[in-house]
C-alpha cells in the first residue's frame, strides 16, 4: 500500500465550483483539499472524493 493520495481527475476539477460563490476551485494536493479563495473555504477530498458540503469545509485565512 502506498502513502500517496489518489490523484484528482482534471475533468472533475474543471466541472466543480464552490457551492457558496460558484467560483473556480484550486486543488491543494498536499492538504487534499479544494480551495475556494473568494469564500475562504477549503473542501476536503477523502479517498479521492471531493466533499462539497459547507458544514465539512475548513475556514481558511487570506494568507493560507
């Protein structure tokens, strides 16, 4: 078994938008998150599946 997280499909990333602002998301491979800078939220990716629920998102600071 490897320690690397599964890669996120580029086409899926292009199709997903922030559920709050409808802005594009930025993939953070290190933290395994999809980041919405306008909303200040980071949505987790678990087992290769983006969790796009606002209640599951982490609030981020502008300098993150």
